[in-house]
């Protein structure tokens, strides 16, 4: 992107619109899951958000507004990580494993609020891509912990850098106090519903 701040102006979002079409063209890519395609389909409407003076956003129910935020953030993260050739779920898995030694597949499912079958498919895909390996748990011989390979470590590092840039850009655009308040509110929502 040409702008240093990915959240600063509507022009920045408009300049990035071709990326959404490019991401949709990756549907044949085995790294893209059905949920990513659905999210990328949403990008077509969220990638060009209404300008800041558009009061229609205030009419959206909170759940839809949060969904739009998620879609925009996923699009920006994919954009920032396009040279990695990965998707948001794999980046999330790599970050979760890196930050939680001894993490199991069941831990991953609970951490992200997904069912065990979805977690299993994601872990299997990451293993096929040689991003992680399973090791028998020292605490429970029936369980397997997830360990990152060098490729998984690189994905976690690059993903963390991209997320940090996106969050700094957002904080710069809305202000530190608003950013911190939004984060606290998001955590409260997850605790309440999670």
C-alpha cells in the first residue's frame, strides 16, 4: 500500500480494492478454506468502508459491525502477509502455539472458540505444510502437543509483525485512549459470551 497508515483515509481503502479481487481469485489455492472464501467475499463490501462522516454505520447492529471490523482486519492482514502465502487461520494457529508452549489441539479449539473438528482440520493442514509437528505430551500420554517447525516460527514472527503494524496504524488513526478502550470492550464481550 502506498499509505503508511492502512486505516487513515478512505482513499487508502479504495487503493487496496484490487487486492480483494486478487484474494477472491485465490479460491483454487489449497491454503484457502471455505470460511476464508466467505470472509473474502465480505471484503468486497468491507474493503471500501463508508467515509467517516457516513452515519449509516451507527444503524448497524453491533454483531454486524463487529463482523465488518473482522472482515476488514482479515483483509488487511492478508494484504500485509501476501508474500508469506498463508491465511489468517494458519497465522493465528502459529501465534497461539508460539505463545503457549505445550498447546494441544483441544487447547487451540478452546482458545479460538472453534469446534474440535475444525481445529483438527487446521492442525492437519499446518502439519501437511510442515509448519508444525505433534509431540506426545509429557503430562498426558493420550494427548499431543503442537510444536512449531522453522517454517511455523517464521509464520508466527511475520504474522506478529504484520498484526503489530496494523494495530499501531489503527491506534494512530483513532488515538491511544480509543484504541485501548476498544480492546478492553472487546475482551469484556468475549468474556461475557465466551
